[in-house]
C-alpha cells in the first residue's frame, strides 16, 4: 500500500496564536517562581486577572497541588459577589485560601483611618506586609499588567521589594532572555507578574477561549449610581449618595473590581464575554484610568502607593 502523500504546504500542527505564546510565557514564569522561591503565595481576589492566573497555575502544576497557597487581603469593602466567587473558586480547586482582613490591622493599630468613610484600599499594603511576615512569604504572585497604568508599565516581571515592601524603580534587576533572579535577603520580597505582558483584551480573549467563570458584576446589569468626579459611583451602604446628588439607575458593568469606595463601573450593554471583547477592542482608556478613583488622586498616585508596598 502506498503511503499517503502529505501536502508540504500545510503544517502538521496548527500554528500557535498570540494567546498560546502568552500562556506559555506565563506558565514558565509561574514555574520559575515555584522553582526559585522557597515559600511563595498567589494573590487571589476573585477578579478577572487572578482568575486567569488560577487557570494558568492549573496548567502549570496539575495534576499536583499548587506549590503555594492563595492569599487575599480583604478591605472589608469588597463587592459581595466577588467575595462569594473567591471562596467558591478556591473550594472548587481544593486549594488553601488565606484571607487577612485590613480590619485586623485596624484593631492592632497598624492601620489608622483619617475618617470612618476613608477608602481602605491603600491600607492593604500594611496588611499584606503583615501577612508576608506572618507566613514568611518570599514571593507574591500577582495579576498586574503593564497596560494598566504607567507605573505598572515600567515594572519588571520579577519586581524586587525591600524589607518595608517598598518598590524602588531604580533598584531593579535586569531580565535578559527570560532569565529571572529571585534571590532575596531575609525580609526582602519579590512580586512576580506572570501576565505582565498581557493586555486587557488578551485577558478577555483568554477567558473566552478557556470558558472561565466570572463574578456577575463584570457583565452588564442595572445598578443605582451617582455621577461624581466624572465617574459613576455605585450607591451602597458603604458609598451612599451625598447631599444633593441625583441617584440614577443605569445599566453598567465593572471593568475591574476592588474596594467599593474607589472602583467605578462604566455604562455598558455588554452582558456576554463576546460583547465585552468587542467593547474592549474599541476603548481608548485603560481600565484603571476609566474606573479607579484612587489612581486619579494625582498623576503619580499608583507609583507612590507601590513605593509604600502596594501590589
């Protein structure tokens, strides 16, 4: 019997698309963290970026257990849908979830609010450093991306932090040919960002490809809001409408999720992942630029928080 003739023009294997390359890079970084660091943790908030990180960790380490626990610093002002999803996803994976509330730091006196309604978002840094000290973590894996904000854009994939959790952009290590150096002295820490080179659109395309579940607030829904500082502020018990502010019921969704006091939704009719991809492809404002009140405090707000120990 004659052997079948193979068409030399057609490849024997389908070509890898950009998501395959990004996935492979992220898996490599996760394995580098696990290989070089003695006691890492993966920061998991229940947001879309950390949900993608969990899928990448599954592909990197299954059928075994993750070589790190999941860690969330809870401000106590998160959207309940996101917290419920966080707990359910960790349980579904069978992985250890460590939650450290900012309220514990407040009780110890290491976090002091200027007023009862002050955002707790920036104070997460203190609670994170306390958790790092409590468990002896030498690396924290996060879902930050370079396209989010200009301070993120100049951060390395392995971001070196000093014993106070501070980030010095002038004191970072070269990353040549995908060679990473995670060596730290006692008390120092590495923040590793496996999806640093991804964009918001890449994240949503990967969510679509992998069929990942998400908290419902990422999709268009009706919510009471007020217009404040050029953004929409959800009306909740934590963030009530102010005197003279008109409450509107609008169809919105969240591009990013975080502390209720500083995370704004955007008007949208995108109620499926496919519609969100189309919407994301046409937007000209980054998700943090469009929705994060804490990043609009000043031009250098994010960089200042990172120097103080922020993710």
